[in-house]
C-alpha cells in the first residue's frame, strides 16, 4: 500500500523559514517524480514545486527563489525548504506522486 506522510509544518512569522518533509512508503521511491501542492484558505489546491526521479526541479512563479525542493532516495523522503515566508504562503501543504496524496501539513505565516 502506497502511503505519503507529511510533517514539519507550523506557525512562523513573516520572513521566517520552515522545512516540511514527506516520507513515502510502499513505492519504489527513487524512480518517481514527487510534487508539493498548497491549498490556501478558501482556494483550490495548486501545484508549487516538483522534482523528477533524476532530480530535476521546477517551481511555481510564486515561490521561485524562495523555496527549494529536494529528495533523499535513501530515506524515501522529499522536503521543501521554504524561506522568506509571507502570509500568502499560509495553507495546507500536500505531497503527491502518481495519484497518491498525503494528509497534508498546516503552514501558517503570521505575526
């Protein structure tokens, strides 16, 4: 059974940083691309970053230059380093691969 479990969200002040992670199980992790999505309050879930099995990364314009996606194939983990956070980054962050979603981790940026 494929499972994705996110962790590492929280409350942070504007300008701060967080590093949520997602651990995968039940798949041959190293060959699959992984993605992070964000669902802000009252809005649809939207893609923000992805990384291929080979390590190629892509970012939405809204997070480019501030967020960095990475993967550790030995630990079946994908992480999202988020810097210079602002209130617009508030939302539930989900990792995703194929048709599988995690349960999400809440990120709140507020003073």
